[in-house]
C-alpha cells in the first residue's frame, strides 16, 4: 500500500503528518517505509548530496538503507542545468526503483510530496504522473487559509479524482475553529470529500529554537551556548523607552527581543521579564553587566552585524516555516495528530482501497 502525502502549498505540514502517521501506525504493528521522490533542501552527508527533510525523517523513524534510498532525487544547480540542456536524466527510474525497494520491506510506504501538485514537472517528476505510475492514494494536507484553501482543495480533488483518499487540515487558528467546523466541514461533506482531521495551531509547534534563529542570522553567540535549544514563541523589537519597554515585555512571554547592541537599557528590561533570547544588532557586543545578568538567567545573547530590520525579516521567515526538528516539537506534533486526526481511519481507508469520494 502506498500513500502519497501531498500539500496545496509550501509549509503546510506534510512532514509532520507523515512522521506522526508512521509513528502511530508503527505502534499498532504496521511496518512503515518512507520515500521522498524529490528533495529541495540539499545538504552534504559523507560526501554525498541528500535532502535535509528526508534525512531527518529517516533518522527519526530508524529507516534502513543509505540516504539516497529515502530521497533518490535532490535538486542541485547541476541537476537543474542538465535539465535545461535536455540531458537524459532518468530521474523517474530512480524514484520508481526506490519506491519498489521500500515496498518490498514495508506494509505501507509513505511518499513525501513536493510543495504542491505541480512541483517537479520540469524534471519529469510530475506529482500527478507519479501518483498514477506508483498506484498511490493521496492524502492532501492543507494549511487552512479560508477561500484560498477551498480553491486549492477543490482543484486538487478534481485533478486526483478517485486517487484522493481525503484531506487533513493543519494550523487551524483558534478564532477560525467555529467557522471551520460549522461551515467548512459540512461544505466538503456535501461534496463527498472526506476530512480526516483538523490540527489546531499550537504555540510549541509555531516556536523556533534559539539555535535555529542563530543559524538563520549567522549570529555570534556572546553567551548562553548551553541554552541554544530553548524554544522561542514570539519576538518583539526593543525600540522604545525604558518604561514602555517593561510594559510591553511583561505582556509577551517566551519571547526573543531584538534591539540595537547599544541599547543596554532595553536589554536589561528584557532580562527582567520572560525573555528566552536577546538579539543585538549592528555588530555591538553586550557590556559586562548585560553578560553577567544573561548568564545568571541562562539567556543566550546573539550578536549580528546587520540591522534590526534584517533580524526581524529572518525571524518572520522562520516562524512561517513549520520545521519539526527539536524533540519537544516532535513529541508535541505527534500528540496533536493523534488527538485531532483519524490515523486509524486513514489506514483503514487505504487498506480497503477506499477513497475520499463517497
């Protein structure tokens, strides 16, 4: 049995859903394999180019075999230029072979889809064609965004037809839940599109680690290396006077504060509240008083050469990408899927050849 986990657009939560389903089904004695046909986050491991997401999932699930067995095609500049030149790349054969080998040792093979149902056409790896060639059912994951989601899911249902098993909605905002349950779910039910679950937004999953922020900023760590695993849920910019800063900082827990390296007053105010990290811009290191206070409270301080706007943009980009890496986020994500998604219903429909079309 093969289940292609697709999405409507980037960062919808495919990796989280695939990881959670594999773990939950594994607890029920089901052998689950995983293949990501096309990787887009290249990294070098043991001299070879592999996909970061696929490697993470393979490691987390303890899957056997070399990295290329999990992700047979990884986009690189060389590969793209070869495609432009019209070279015979035989990428489809690589994918088919990897899936067949995985199928031979697994009860269920999960295939990690691309950002949407069109990514890969240029390289001869059109998702709709792969789904047909590999005889997959498709679980569509959507990060709910109102009418845009309706358009995307309905288009996908029309394109996939009987291969659509159903939909999992992700990151449902608290304020959207009543409308989603009272209006959106009946809408899809009336059109015979099965919704297997809806995962709410969660502050832990929406958070980023100090290390992830540091890596994104290419920052110098002035202190707090032992606390780089600390999770940050929000951020604020310290560009106000001391009194206003304290009022703002007290209202925002589990935050990072981004401020100029010269603003020692703001830095001290931040350290008197629930601040998980200080980001100092302009290449100015903290003074000894700030360093001592930060070490006392185990708060990392990151120093970046760029200005505050640069740091804010990097942070916003990180928060928009739901990356599951840290143990805390993995455990929380799996529990959220277990509580809000009918994992056994998905497996039952897959086993019975059932589709999302009633």
